[in-house]
C-alpha cells in the first residue's frame, strides 16, 4: 500500500529519518520518502494506515 500523509511537524531531513526508522522497525521493507518543505511523506508499506499513523506518533510527530 502506498500512502501520502501530511505531517506538519516535519522540519528537516532528520525528522523524516526518525519517522522512517520507526516505521521500518515494524516493516523492514517499508520505503519512506519525505519533503520537509511540503511537510509530506510518501510511504510504501504493508502496514495499515492506522498502524503507520501510530508509529509516526510514537516517533514524536502528528499527522494532519
């Protein structure tokens, strides 16, 4: 499943790296790309959207 999410708290590449690590801790094959300027993430993962949003929250960020 490919998911595009808005994450207003993303400020830099380090934020995206933190979120990527959180998601890949559960789905090692997940691909996460992000853009701090647009504050968006593209996530290709087998996880449900609910689980992905939960992992982003655990990483200290909120989705819009």
